[in-house]
C-alpha cells in the first residue's frame, strides 16, 4: 500500500511516503495524515519495548507464580481439586499449551529431526510426575509451608546442573547448600505439632521435597533442549508441546475415570459454576502467563537464574498464603483435618469461607517457618553470588 523511499539510516530528514495507485484512487493522493505520526511513535516505542522485554516477563513471572498455588488451594478448599483425580492439573498444562500459537517457529511435527521428540517426551514425563507429586503435597501441607520447601529449588537445580551440565561447585556454593538443608530441617522441626495432629502432613512434606527435586531436573533438561541442541527449539514451542501432551493425558484420564463419577465426586451446591470458573479459569490464566514468561526468560537467563526468580515467587507466596488462608473468620470445619477444630468465634458471629478466604493452622505464620524461609533464601542468594 505504501512505498517508503530510501534514505540512509543516519539521515535526520523525515521519511517520504508515496501512495501506490489502486483501481479506485489516483496515484497522486496524499497518505493519511495519521500515518507519519503512527510510524514516528512506533520508532520511538520500539527501543523501549526491546529494552523492557525482560523486566516485563520477570514481572509477569513473579505475579502469576504467586497466585498459582493459591488457586490450587482454592480448588482443594472448595472440593473441586484433588477430589477430581488429575483434572486439577489441567489448567497447568492447558495454560502452557496456549503459549504455542505465540511461537514464531513453524510447527513441523512430521518432519524428521524437526523436533527432538525423545527429549521433549522425557521432559514432559518428568514434569508430569513432578507436578503430580507437588500438587499432592501442596494440598496436604498448604501453600504457606509449600513455598518454604519449594524455595529450595535453585539448589536442586545446581546439583543437577553439576551432574548433567558439568558445572563445578565452589566452597561457598557448598556452604549455600548447607544453609538450604538447615532451612528445610527447621521447617520440619517447626511443623512437628501439626504432624502430630495430622498423620498425612509428614507424607505431604516429603512429597513436596521430592517434587521440588524432580521439577529442578525439568529446568536442567529444558536448558539442555533450548541451548545445547544443534537445532534448539524455540522456548514457546517447547512450552506448547509439553502443554499439549500433558493436556491430552489429563483429558483422556478425565474422560475415562472422572466423568463417569462426576455426580458422586462433586457436591451439588449454589455457586458451583462460579467456583469452577474462578478457580480453574484463574489457574489457567496464571499458568499461561507464567509459562509464557518463563520460557521466554529461560533462553536468556538460564536455569540457575530462573531458579532464583522461582525463589522470589516462593517468598511472595508465603506472605500471601498467610493473608488469605489464615483467617479465623473464614474457618469451616469440613476444610480441616478431623483432629482439628475452628477457633471460637465471638457471640453472634458465624464463620464461613469465601473465595481466597479460608482458615488452616498449617497456613498461619510461625517463627520457625519464617526462619526456615530466610535460611533457604539466604542459601539460594549465596549460591548465585559465587
């Protein structure tokens, strides 16, 4: 439609535009008055957009990551989470699959050597197993303590990078590892009271620890696929393929095992559609933004740097979990283990849960929990300063 007549990139003169002739307009017609202004604005914004890409992705990554475990806990409190089998993992993989259309790399599934399928399938398998274990642990111990244990991910990533990518650990990095282990030990000791009241709590704590290690392995495998391959995949392509395969597995499982028992598994009550839409929709959106930002950053920052961002997400989630899920006014007995009871309420006030308003003793702030988080994050930061 428009032809830009050449002028050197160093020239200060404004560009000249000529309207190409069409069947219904003369060749001498002037260009629209808004076009030079729009092009000038685009030229001014382009450097800023290029320069702010990483900070924007970092902000999206942190904010979306903070709310990911909160939506999972909301599903569990409303009995539409782990009670439905693998279905509550669907938003995670569906959100990742939604990243695929944003890939600039053509999808050539049938061409030989276009996609390293063995590595992609291995990453998906390890990621699926880690998510299954992490979700089970998260809904057992709560998002508050979950974030403390999950913050140890960078050290796990460093260990796997040491073994698989031939990285070396210095004396300070080994000290950082000891700090993280000490922090996890403090978290376990500080949770002794809850463990004595809830037999499944210790199992959930172990599940989160194992799942964190498995998820750290996913980071390293992804870096090997994004960077070390002769023809590496685009980050959004890898994200989308993992999401598609995970979504397919969960969809088949839901169709075969969850759908036939739907009326038995889901308790009919007012607002059920709203509960599903808000919890599953919110989780899908945050997972999409998290996966989109993560895989764009992964190719630029590397596995260890991304793990530091994961630790920042965990620390933020710790405090939001206390704010949302340690409210005695929102305590409901059916949301607590049988051995626990709701705090007494003042006369005339009835407690009741609401969206992002629940009560669980495991979610409340405690000095050992805060100390363990501080030790874990100190170890992570020390490791990355070495």
